[in-house]
C-alpha cells in the first residue's frame, strides 16, 4: 500500500508508540481497557501514516512531535468508528476483526472510550506541537473532526437515512465531510507543522481531497464485492435500497472511472508539489497503490 521502506519503518514505530502511551497514561482500568481494545486492534493506520509521509517528504520526522500528532489523528479516527458502531448509529457487531467496543464493554463504556480518545487527541497535540503552532494545529484538528467536518457529515448521513440523496453533488458533500475531512487533516496539519507556503499547502489539500474521494469510491466498490457474486446485481440492490453510494449513482463502470479520475488528479497534485517544493514524494505516491484493486 505505502512505499515499503517507509511503511516498514514507521508503521511499527507508530503502533509501539500508541501501545506505550495508552498503557502508561490511562489510569482508570475499565476505561483504559476499552480505549486500548479498539486502538490496538489494528486498522490500516492510513491517516497517521499519511501525516508522517507528508512530513518526511520535507524534513526528517521528529518522533516526539510527529508521532504524537499522527497518533492523535488515529485516536480521533478510532473514536469515530466506536461511536459509528453504536446501536444508535450503525449498530455493528464487528470492527477491525473483533467484536465492536460496545459489544465487548457495553454501550456506556464504549461512549466513554470514544469521548476519552477524542479529548486525549487534543492533549497529545497540545503538548507535543511546537508552542507557536499548537493552537493552530488543535484548531485544524477540531475543524476536520468536529461539527464543521466529520461530525457534520455523520449528522447529514443520519438525517438522510432512508432517503436517497440522488444527486452526485449531495453524496460528494456528505463524503467530503464524513470521511474526507479527517483524511485531509494529515495534510493540513503537516502543512502547518512544516510552515509551508500557500501554494504548497493548496497542492497538499488537493492531494488530500482527491485521495479522500477515491477512498470513499473504493470503499463503496469493495462493499459491493462483498455483497454479491454478481456485481451488476449488487449495484441494482444498492439502487433499490436507496443507498447513497457511487456505484448506485454512477453504475459500476462510472464509479470505477470516477475512482481512476480521482487517483489521477491526486497523482498530478503530488507531482506538482514535488516540482514546486523540490521534494521527493515517493512515499505519498505509494499510498495511491491502495486503490489498484478496483482500477484494473
Ligand atoms: C460517529 C462522529 C462520528 C463519525 C463517524 C468515519 C465515520 C464517521 C463513520 C465510518 C463509517 C464508514 C465505515 C465509512 C466508510 C469509510 C471509512 C471511514 C472506513 C473506515 O476507515 P478505514 O478503512 O478503517 O481507514 P481502519 O479500521 O482500517 O482504520
């Protein structure tokens, strides 16, 4: 998925960092167990690795600061999954290959685990970021994850349940907030941490925006593969169920074309960034291989 050398170095370091801090810093045993259960269950670590890869394109990663910021992004992502799985939301039984948090620890503790992860993220960034940048980075994280970003997307999704949004633009807006905002956060946070100029920041945002859309289209296509043996039938099922997915709006070929287009645009943004900033973006481009399976 990511470039091999980058992944082999930073994925284990990030996982060890998360395990160590969650083991040493949390004092309430039941809450600690519940928070650790979901974070340490694994997951692709896409968002924190995107942050680290972006920083590394420009300068060496500073473990004390950058692992805290990367880890914080993963804490917020994990909180969102715990809350998304709750009976009041998606009511899911399994996540990351194991029982969902509320199935294991009960609903009340799962809510608190999510609350704990969300707030801990801001503690980590506030303490680890350079003093002159900590406020801005906390605000950026809030903007992406809170009521102007991911939480708003989730609210739109909940309000639209059972209705078909119908228009491609409406689905794009929903996804840009629900999954895209937190997927773009690694780039905006890295831009601030690195002190990038407006043009470089815009190109990174561009990469993040296209990556986020590609991620959602890919996720929709992959869901479909699991749904039925015959893809055409599965798309038809999505349409009949009023699902707001790219294949149900665009058809299978249309969704695959849209995925290819987003990946192409993300690649163009990264290549342009490499040119204007005179940096190496191999690790960033490596993330685009994630989508290969649906682009054959
Ligand atoms: C509850 C405030 C609140 C927000 C929830 C992220 C989210 C918003 C809901 C998740 C719903 C979902 C499964 C969307 C599909 C795309 C997605 C975000 C998948 C999960 O992210 P991955 O694939 O997960 O990066 P891992 O486990 O690999 O980290």
